[in-house]
């Protein structure tokens, strides 16, 4: 985990690189906690909703990324005056996320993570760039989600 030393907090990038394994989910939490600690002006509700969304996406990479245990990722978080932004790149297999399908029914056994992330983020984009999956996630500060 690294913030760019010497930069003003609004110019800092918070980065985590490594393998997409369950133990690294704690590191993602710590990365966001570092960013939030450097930005006391952030509303805790915005931080919590953003964290919920990025952890859902990160967990999906850990759980479904193949080859299991060998997927590398890079997580970058940036705090701006009006939003919080995250980018997640991973080397897992290519896939097509089921975006925009809404929350599944009560009896569904899965499929809530991406729907929840979509509900609390203002932007969530997935692209495949060469051999890398790329997620771009943005939460506008102060927005009440429609969950």
C-alpha cells in the first residue's frame, strides 16, 4: 500500500498490488481507511458506501478469478473534491459481467454484489484491455443511493 509521499492529500494515489487472494481483501479495507484518514472532510457514509461497492467487486475477483490464486491485481484509489474513484486491474480470465440487471430476488443465492455496487456508485465500467480486466468505479460525494 502506498500513497505518493509529499503530495497534498487531494493529489495522492493510494495503490495496492499483489495477488487477488482472500487475505488481500483486508488490505483493500486498509487502503481505503488510509485514504479516508488523509481526508477527514469525507462523510463517513460516502466512505462506507464506496467501500461496500469496491469490496464487492474485489471479492468477485478473488472468488471467481482464474487461475485461482495466480490472478494479480492493482487497486488504485483517488479522492477528488467531488468524488471518490477506484480502478482495479486484474489478470484473471476474460468474462462479461452481468451489469444493469438489478437486484436478484430474495431466494437467489448470488448475484447481489454487482447490483449493490451499481446502486451505490455513480459510475461503474468494465473493459478488457489486452490481457487485463479493468474496473473503473466512481462515487459522487453526498449522493443518497437508491437501494
